C-alpha cells in the first residue's frame, strides 16, 4: 500500500497504523486493475505500533492486526472491546451476556489455559491495564492486536494470550478544534425463546393431571369433572380453588377470561433506550499539545429496571520542555453505575421468568405470589419475576482513575531515555436490598436482606526505557532496554444482614438487623519485576531480524521459581524490494516472515503457591476458642505457565488495490497452572500444580480490496481464522478432568479439545416395540416414550459407560466480512460476521425441557409436540411428559453453534462544506445505524449461541439487543 492515494496523514490498512511521513503520491487508480508505473515509489513510510515503540511496517517480523477508529465510530458500542468483533483474523470475541456495560470475552488464537486466565494483556498508551472499561470509544485512535511471540514477547509473563494495544487521540498544533458526536437509539430483544403459550401449557397440564387421576383408582376417567374429583377428595366447597388437589384436579377456568393468560417474556423485556454524547477539544502550539474530552453513555437494559451509565473524562498534555526534554501527563477518570437485579444464570430472574406458569389469578396478574397476592394454585412457589425486578435493589457504583506521566530525554541524537509511571485506582461499592415480598406469611422487614460490598483496587507501575535508533549506510538498528516494576493491592469488605424493622428504607444500620449472615474483610497483594530488551535490524529494506528477551519475577509463584525468562526472535524477507522484481510494477508488496518465541502466564489468584490459614475452633478445657488452621497445601515449585509458538506469515499486495495476509501458527502451552485434586488422606481436596500441555494450531487469512475507486467507491475487508485445539498431556497418568455443569457435561482429555462435551447421545424416543425388544438398549426402568440413547459400548444396557465425547465448544472457523460504499455525500457500511462449527450446551433449555418435571412450571415450546403414544409420537425427539430419564445429561440440549449474523448496517450523509460553514461547523455528518440486524442459527435452548461460558454451557444469559440508532457528528 505504498502509493495509495491519501489526503490525510493517517492511512488505513488491515494490518497496521500507517503515518505519512512524506508527501503522498498523486498516482491515479482507474477502476480497471492494471499496473501503475508509480507503484514502486517509496514516498510513504509505513509505521506500526508495537510493544514499547513503533516500527516501519516493512520491517515488522510479527503478526499484528489492527482496527481503526473509523470502522466503529458510528456504531452504538458501549465498550472499546466491542470494536474488535469480526475485524481481525485470529481474534475471537464473544458476548457472554447482553447485560449493559458487561465486557466481551476476547481470545487470541484459541484457548490454552485450564485454570489460569485466557484473556489478553491490555495496554493503553503504553500502560498495562486490567481492562478497557474506563476508556470512551470516542477517545480511541486505533486498536492493534499482537498475536505471535515475536510481537508479544516484550510482555513476557503475560503475552501468551496476545496483547491488545489501545492508542488514544492526542493533542495537535494550532487553534482549538472541537469535535462533537452523539447518537440515540432504541433496543429491542433480538430473539424470544420458544416457551409454551397459555393454551399449550393448559393442554400439557391437562394431560399430566388426567394421567394421574386415571391411575389413582379404578373407574376414574379423564372426562371426570372438577366437581366429581372434588367430591372424591371430600372437598365441601367445590368453588374454592385454593383447596384443589392440583395433582388430580383441573382448573375449570382454563381457557376462559376468569384467569389471566400471561406472556412473561413480553412483560419482562421492554424496548429500551441507548444514548451517547461526547465533546472533545484538541489544540496547542509547537511545544504544547493538549486534548480534553468528556463523554456520557447511558443504556437501559432490556429487562425492566436494569441498566448502565458511565461518565468519562480524559485530559492529555504533551510538552516539549526543550530540544532534548519532553514530558507528558494523562488523566482518565470515569464513573459508572450499573443497576438491576441479577437476570442471567442458574435460578436467577431470567430462569425464573421463563419457567413461570403462563396462567395466574386475574386479581394478581403479573404480581402473582407477590406482596399480599396469593400464588396461583396450579403454579410453583416462585414469586413474580416482574415484582422482583421492580423492587429488588442492586446498584454498583464504580469510580476509576487511570493516570500516567512520562519524562523523556535525548541523551544523544540516537539515544533516548524515558521514565514513566502510572496508576489505576478503582473504588467499587455495591448496595443490595431485598424486601420482604411475602406479606401473607411475614410482616415488612421480617426476612429482608441488606448487603454492602466495597472493593478498593490499586495498581502502580513504574518503567524506565532506554532506546537506541541508528542508520548507517543500508543498515538500520533499533534497540531498547528497560526495567519495570508493578504492584497490585486489593481490599474487600462485605456485610450481609437479615431482618429489619420495616422496608421503608433500603439501607439500615446493620446493628438493627436480626441476624448477621456475612461479615468479611479480605486483602491481597502481589508484585511483578521485569527486565527486558529488544533489537530490530534491517538491511536494505529487504532483510529483517528481531530478537527480544524478558525476565519476570512474580510474587504469585513458589519461592523456588519466582523468576521466568522469555525470549523470541523473528525474521522477514521483503521480496518485492529485490532487484529481480524492481520492474514488476503490479506487485507493490511481497513479504515472507517467520517468528518463534516463548511467553508466560501468571494469571492466577494471589497466594496460590503458599499455605494459607483459615479460621477455626479449638477445644481448651472443654470450651471452644477461636484460632487458625491450615487451609491450603503450599507448593514452593509452582511456576510459570509457558507458551511456545511459531508463526509463518505471507503478505501480498497487488495493483495497489489488493492486500492479502496469511499466517499459519503452532502454539503449545506447557506447565499448565491447574488446581488439581489430591488424595483426601492429605486433609485437603485440591492443590495448585504445573500439569500438562495444550496445543493450538491455526490458519488466518485477511483480504482487503478496493473494488471500485471512481465516483462510486466500493471497498471490501474480509477475514477468516481456523483453529484446532488439542490437549497433549495431563499429569503423569493423563487422567481426564471432568468439568462443566456439576462436573458432568464436559471433559478435558488427552487427544481431545479443551472442555469437550461428554454426554449421553439421544437418538430418538423409545416405542412400545423397543421396550419389548430385548436387543434394544435401555436405561433401567425405561418405559415407552422415554428418550432412546445410543449404546456406545454395545453391551445392551444404557449406563454411565455410554457417555462419550461429542464435539466441543471451539468453532471450526470464524469470520468477518465488511463492505463499504460511498457515492458523492453518501456512505454505506455493511458488516457480517459468524462462525462454523462448535457446540453450545443449553443448561437453561434443559432446566425447562426435561421429562418428569411436573406441571407447576412452564416448559419449552417443543413439548407441544411430545410423545403421547405409539400412534401419536410427536416430533420423534421430545419424550413423554412423565418419563424416567430426566436426570441424565444428554445431547437433547447440545446445539450446533454455527451462526451467521448481519452485525451492522450504517448509512451516512456528509453535508456540503459550504452548508456546514454557514452553521459554523465542519465535517457535519448524520447517520442511521442498525446493530444485530439479523441472525441465522440453530440455537433453540437459549437466546444466543455465543452467550456461553468458557466450557460452552449456557444457563440463561441476558439476551442481546437489536439497536435502531441515529447519530450526528461535527467539528467546530
């Protein structure tokens, strides 16, 4: 892309940040692809951001992906990490929950760790941070992801999972320039779950109750009236439905307006607003440059009474103190608030809401079994999820301050020293209050629960960096050496009390409570010391070499293995600069590169290597005394988890309009940090050890093209990544590890991918003929209409030995595809993304989709097509409602996680400069944007096939939203 037409100093490519250091070429590119005689010109230097500095793009020997702010500035994203979705090959993002303000899960080149973190390192303007929560998306200039060892080794102990480098906007010389951006949108639920309607549930409950009634005594008939059944049980009042025996009696009001028929999803989820406002000013002089911005973001949750809002401020100042001295400071405070009862997860409100019987007393309606409303007799004991959402208090307020400063001095023209420091200070407070909702049994405040959790987190970083850059003849050398020290400290205080004088206030003096449920205070601290160095060498802009080394000491490891050393090297060959290709004008880039290196991972909890103490009681003289007892087993040899990786890369540029990149990598992680079971004779259950290894191998392809470049412009960007994950070793005996729900849905086993699904395989429904056929394998006590399972070992019996591995959560490949169009003042962007393969396990679906659950909850809609008899077998997959296999974890809830999604469409209009000037503005633009527009998937048991945990299981994640938005941007 050396001679791409540019009108600004900042250029965009799919692989790096490019700064025009000399004047741009004026070559014209026609819509027909043909060589341009100027293609070989070297008017533009390409510079990419790498660890602890920058480098010419042509000299980079590692694998670097990039997302420019232009690609997401008009999308309604709440967090910076959302901008990475589908944009970089090898970078997989997942929305594990649609809850407002929650982060995405990011994985770079697969999952390798079992118990340690698999998240990448985040670096904001050179400073390592825990996440990007307090960075406004409007402040971002670019995001780059370092994927291979040659790129990430400078972050040694933490680089094994990749590095995400965020570069923010800085000040400029000249008069103050103001930028304003704003959008407002409406969110609606992306997808409703198929659960039974009131009429379907009534049919379901009627069948179940009639079966029990008929089986209760000879002569009973399914057509027997309510009065007949009431007389059987000796009920004198046959119209008092609160006396009914719901196991054998049908509510005669079903199907009439004497009961309320409720769609709980429609009541629980609502259209919700989302809005953002940001104002920034940039300016300065030759020696002083500044940038100040403020932003406000507010997102209501789809679930009523939930939401998130955030205030951001950012102030960046850079000063040239003299010809040799430079200094700078950045302050980024933010304040956020999230609110609302917990919606997603086992037994939380989404789960409760979906299982609510869709029928209630008219007098109670949505507030059935809440306050003084009686519960509906044929329903379970769950209280109204609407009432719980409206009345439960759960607010989290968080203040964050990210601050950094630096001083730089040019010792010699080619030698510089930079001293920098930074801090991350977080103060988080959560207040919760659950009133007494059952006022039939209790009085206000009697069983109310109040809680308060405060967390203080402080992180300090100091670095010294010596850099040397020298060109002599046709040789270029760029070297750095540095030292880094980091300290982390967290304190947590938690109080939870029960029973208060009343419910008039949400917070009380805890001394007024009837009982103390929790009263805890914890503190933890750890440190990291590092020495590092790197040398980059380039000869004739053809041959590139790089080598780096880093030595880290972490207080998290055993005293025998505090230190780890991590090295990497890379090599590149810029073939298109060879003399034998100098006259090939249609070839503007051809480069081969290779890298190898080792990184580490220390992302485990504090004090895992040490023997800790816990409170306990001792008996002295017949009375108990408080004391301390050993709580964990120390492991003085616990050490770094290490990842060795190799990368083979190809970069190709044709006709100055086609850019193609391919990377093949092999990534092996050994000495896995694993909390492993130990024999009970030790007195403990687990111990942290370095056990086993995991391998990821994959292929990444990226393509960007300028399809049309005339008055009508059309550009395409596409990427696809393939990854194969495999466990290579697990301890000395390679014993498998069972994980997932109740440690029963997943397995970690040598030769298989991490967290493979280990289940019974459902293959249909047993018929009466199957029950009578001894050659058909069955579970003990099976009856006609039960689930039919595959007899894996062929022994004629279905039992534990027939569970087997059926795929895993890792997709075969994932991809992103973006097309941008522009004509005159209009522009249009269309972004698709998706994945092929992998599985999701719908534990939420299973929770309301099992045989033998009874009728006091609602169930999935497929039960309308259940097995009723051999003559009425239903869909052939859903068993009888009173079967015997409900406790088994089988493939009925395992779904292909393949999906394709139209993620975003944005249509914009740029007003003529003449009109904008009359309004005292410049670059005036309005747009409409649609997010999560359309999705095609196979996921029936949950809201989103992506919204799963790391093991691929989903227990009711908060649904994602479709967003309809309008926005406005302008400068003045």
